[in-house]
C-alpha cells in the first residue's frame, strides 16, 4: 500500500483536503483556492481512491472529516509544516542574517529571559524577525501542537512533558514579595509573612496554579491568606500598583535579575520556602526544529545557567 500511495499521492490533493476542512464545504474551498467545485471534488475522490476509505462526510452543517480524514489531516499538517520549515532552513543557511522565529511565552518570562535571549541573538543576526505569542502553559502547548509556534517558554509548579510535547527544565525559581523602593517595609532587614497580613495586596487570579502557590505560602506559615484587593495575572499591573499605590505583590525572582526593567521595586526579606516554580522549554515531539529555534534554545540555556545558581 505504501508504494501505491507514494506513486499516486499528490501534495495538491492534500492541500485541497485541508482547504475543505478549513472552509467546511467544497464550494467555499473552491472560492478559497480560486478554482472550481468539480476540481475540488476530483481531488477528494483521488485521495479516497488512493487510501481506499471515505475521508469526508456530509451533514446539514456542511462537510466534516471522517476519522480517516482526521488522521490524514493531522499528518498532512505535519507534511506541509516540515516543507515550510525546510524552506526557512534553506533561507537561513544561505543567508543567516534573515529568517523568522515564532515562539510563545508567559508574560513575565517575555520581559525577562525571552527578551535577554532575543537581545543576544539580535546582535549576531540583526535582520531576524521574532513573533512572540503570550499565554498560559495550556494555551501555548496547544499553539505548539498546531505548529503555529516552534517552541514555548512557560512556568509551572513542576514542568512535565506530555504525550506529544517535550519539556526541558531551564531553572527553578521562587516567588518573592516586592514593594515600591519607597515603601517603609524595604528598610526592614527581616520580615515574617505574618507581619504583612494587613497590608494592601495584589496577586495572581484565583483558580490558577500561582494563586495556589501564594495561598500555600501563607498556610505553610500557619496563616489564613488575606483577601487581596486586586487579583490579576498581569505582572506589570501588579508592579504598577506596588510602585504607585503602595501595594505588596508577588513576582518571580528572575524579574529582579533584570533591574533596568523594574528599577522602582525592591524585594522584601520574606522567606517563602514553598512558593517555587519551574521554568521550561516546550517543543513538539518528532518535529525537527529550525536552526534558529535551536540557536534560541542554546542561548536560553546559557542565560538560564547563572539564574539557576543565583535564585
């Protein structure tokens, strides 16, 4: 069967199948591809004849793939992605000063380690274009699966690979309590978390893993967590509230390794032995990374090495 498929299968027909799945009908796919509906039907018929199975079903809502069609579409996405990657690899190898890299990142990491890596790469390859998508770990892994980004940097209490996504731990870091550099608490040499219970707080949104780390930190000290005034996962909002409104907040310790980004905040000497997170790189299993992505990961490891020692 593999020999027959190799002789008969056409990339054009796979492209047509993907367009039909995207459009939801052969008529709309024909318009999308600037061709005729009979030509679309011929391509689908050729594919079904080649594989010997029905690939599409019709229903009142339009056309949807059968289980065989979904299997072929999943592999077809990989085929076209690899071909696209090949073109980008050739472009970069023939002209290392050009190219594009699509990566995903959590918001705080984008301002810290991701920006540090891009700055290093840009000095050597100033014409490379970067597309940085922000999101949580689940959303970024979906972006990786759909091949919309090549890699993601994200954090979790514990970085774990999934069935189809590889994960590499770059470093582990604590959450720390920060305040404005003008806040009176900054002058204290030692502070217990219990001392800060009645202060105005802002921290991560309820229901998320980092909110759970904050709650656990209070409870580990025998304290009931105070009610925060403002809950948000947006790090810059929390920092602005600390700087301009006198709030206390939690941030990843690595942010403070880039003081030029947040010069107006200071770490308070509060011990939070349970509030740790791991930062990792996530990539799709069995997907060949582009030279640019490999370079990015190499530099990310180099940037993370001193962080792993100092945090």
